[in-house]
């Protein structure tokens, strides 16, 4: 059974929402993470271009990569994946029942994104992007 969270990039970014609406809804915060990525793409177009080329830059969540490690693989949060999709101006499209693997075009690191990765940033991250 798939558990896909989808939201079209054609939809506008939602207005002011309560903390519960952002983080306790059916999407568990993936939509707000994606919307922050969309805002970030406007604020930092060079970063967005790098992401569109397949780089996995360091963002608000665990899952970006600055340099390769010895193991050449790491785990990341689905919140990172959502923000990255927003940064790339793509639809939010994540099946939370599956792991997603990406390879950073800059570092060659393989990153595995899964729902069991614990949040590693404050859940008010949208306050950090105007």
C-alpha cells in the first residue's frame, strides 16, 4: 500500500497556518517543508539551480551533503526531500512508505531518505525564509 503525499507546484503556497495545521495534519509537515523550499528557490536562485542539477545542498533538515564520507552514503529525512523538491520547483511527490535514494551530482554521495529519520531542526523553519 502506498502512502503518497502529493501537492502540485501549480497550487499557491498556503497562507498563515497554526502549528497544528502545519505539523499535525495528514502530511505530518511535508507540505510546509516543501513550501519553504519553494520560497527558498525565489530567495536563493543559485542554490535552486544547483539543486535542479542534482546537487543535495545542506538545507534545514538532515539529508544534504557538503563532501563525501568514507562510507559514501548517509541517511536523510523525508522533510529534506520535500524541501529539496520545493527548491527545485517540482511537485511534492513522496511515497512515505518507501525509501528514496538520490546521488548528489557534486559529491557522489548516496543519500537514503526514509520516514524513520528523526527531525533535526526546529519545526518553525518557515520563519527562517521570508
